[in-house]
């Protein structure tokens, strides 16, 4: 595994293994894969740099190269995330808007890169408000095929697109929405902290380490739990919805803000076997089947269907867990399990 690149409840071990077609193929690690990108900090202030680092899974003997780029306009998979403006248009934007130190569209070929936010929050706030003059600065020659509502603004941030392509025996591209502040009085987000992944059933609970000291049965369901504390779901101020699903406004037309808790989404991966539920999640407004608040443990535990020897002969399996919060925060953890010497 490339070093740069995201649980505790009890369940019972069963003697049944989900059929292979019941396991999410996206949870299986079979080839080089770009799994996540973390920005630290997630919301760099004007003039501040953030460090972008990827989580890349590499099977033994594999290697990849890195190609980073960014775009001040949203991109789409329809054309391979090609930026709709070129470097000359970005240079023109910098000149017309009086921006200093705007990064080139090509950010480099190293495993990690730094990105410095060149945009004053007032400029981005104008984009979020749909100001036609500011919008025309950014759209430039792309304006014929785009409209003034292309910019995604939420929680006092505007998203710009950062792209990473890894190339080796395969090519994989990921797009990160880097959220830049539009209000310098709003505290920025922090990446969640996730520490370790444990086997909690069969008992006793044991933390997976780097070397595979913990042994698990083959051809079974094993309950895993990620080390993510409920306090990592931060509270922040966000627009509030009315009963019709529209954002509330006060008598002056300003959005009404209220205390909101981040939603947490956890993605699970393994070399051997896989997970029926590729992701698990929790939100403060989620309810269980009895109409009661959903327990946080639902997000941090999952059943790992361990492999038969015929499907995966290696004696150990890496387990990777990636967590995303709803404000652009990302983190990950991993451990290795030894698979018992049985069919």
C-alpha cells in the first residue's frame, strides 16, 4: 500500500458466507486503485496552502506515477474531467481579477502536492451570489457552454476541482472538490481522526496490526469496527430547511443558519473477500426502524465476508477503511488480518 492516500459494536460470527455475487466488487482490492484524496487543511483560507495526499492501493510489484491538475470551473466525466478553460484563460483571470500566485493548471507529478488558495473570500462570495461580472471573469471563453449557476457553494465554501490521475498497469482518475472559504469569519473544517480497525466478533475484540497477528476464520462473516469516535462528527452552522424542504430566510431575505452536525460516511475495502455493504453512514437526523435516533455504531461497523482459499489463497489480507465527513474532510486507517489455514 502506498503510505500516503479512510470502527466498535458487537456482532456474532455466523457459519454462512455471502455468495461472491453478494459482495460489492467496489470493496475488493484486486488492482492498483485510487481510493481517496485528503486535503490538510480541508478549507485553506485565502493565501494559505493545503497539502493534498492520496490513498493508493498497490498490489505487490506494482507502481504508479502521479499527474495532478486543477480547474477553477466544475468538470465532468463526460470528457474525462477536461478543464473547460486553458492556461491562457487562467492567466487572463489572474490579470483581470488582480490575483497573485494563482496556481498553474498543472500542479505536478509528485505523490503529494501543495495548493495555495489564491481567491479572496469576497470574490468567491460574489460567484456564489451569481454576480454576472465576477462569473464572466471565471467563465471567460467557456461561457457559451456554461451558465452562471455552475459554481457549487455550501457551508460558506465554494468548490474548485482538483484532479489526480495515477498511471501504471491501469489508469485511474479521481476528482476532489476542494472547498475554499467564501466567508473568513466561518471556522474551517477539520479532517476526522480515525485510528485502527478491530475484529470484534468472534470475541475477544482485537486490533488489526501491520503484521497480521490477529487470525480470522476463512469463509465466514467477521464483524469489524473502525476507531472513529462520535465527537469526530463536528457541529457547524448551516442553512436550515423548512417543512417543504426549502431553505429558511428571515424578513430581510437572509438565510437562517442553525447548528448542524456533520454526516459521516465510511467506505470499506479488503484484499480478500469483501463487504456486502461497501459503505456505512450516520447522520444526526437518521432514525432506526423504531423511529429512534440511529446509533453512531451503525457507521463504524461492518461485516467482512472472508474468502475461501480457492478464491483467495494468500495467507493475509489488508483491510482499509476510509471516512468522509459532509464538509470535505477525509481520513483513513488500515490493518492486516491472517486467514486461518483452512478451506
